[in-house]
């Protein structure tokens, strides 16, 4: 009985270690995703500003 309990305890320890590793990997992935999301936000803004500048240039060309 003691051997069975010992084997179960060692398996549980292994599972807990794996869970800890998974949590660490998940936190790393979250950090990477947040970094990518922060780096990506200027692209739509630059696109919108370029569109507005193009529209303004078109309006100016029509007026003159």
C-alpha cells in the first residue's frame, strides 16, 4: 500500500511540475502577444491618416 501511495505521489508531483511549466509557457505567450499587439496599433492609424491626407489632396486638386 505504501508503495502504491508513493507512486501516486510521484505521479502527482510530475503532473504539478508539468502544470507549472504550462503556466510559465502561457505567461510567456501572453507577453509575446501583448508586445505584438502594441507594435501593430500604429499601422491602422497610419493608414487612416494617409487616407485622410489623400482625400484632402483630392479636394484641394478639385478646388484649384
